[in-house]
C-alpha cells in the first residue's frame, strides 16, 4: 500500500550535485559555499517537508556545463538554468521569483539532427 505524506511545499528547486561537487562550492563570499546551501539561506527555507519550498540536491541532471551548476525550478520545468560559479544570491533568487528575468531557452544546435 502506498502512503501519502502531506507537505507544505509550494514548489521545489533541483540542483545538480555533480556540478556542485566539481566546483567545490563556488558560491558565497569566499567561493566555498555550495549552491544548495546558498539557496536555502537566501530563501529562508526550513528543513524537510515543513518548509514553504524545497531545495533538493540531485545526483546528476546530465547537462554538465563548465564552471556552472544546473538548476531546475519545479514551477517551470521547461527551463533549466545554468548558474555560473560566483553568481550572487540575489541574482539566483531573482531568476526564481521573477519569470521575466529568465531568458528564453536557447534553440537546439544546428549540428544535432531533429526527430
């Protein structure tokens, strides 16, 4: 039997753990804070399912950019964000809260065959 637990989450943010590990933190004042920790602090997120929003570090999202971390906002799963190392907390939070601040997805490369 499947059990269902209630959550207070209004949304979720997925952050690639493999990208974060490659950067050795890469965020915050000294450049040593992981993106997940920076987001939790900036958004004032509590732990677990009692938080307003969930920030979850996942294994690998398969994009693997250089000097950046892949982040997916669960409210807009069609737009994956590449957060460059050293990006400020205000800039990252602004991309999550203001839909107009996120640029349109780039078109697929011409070298890739279309289905």
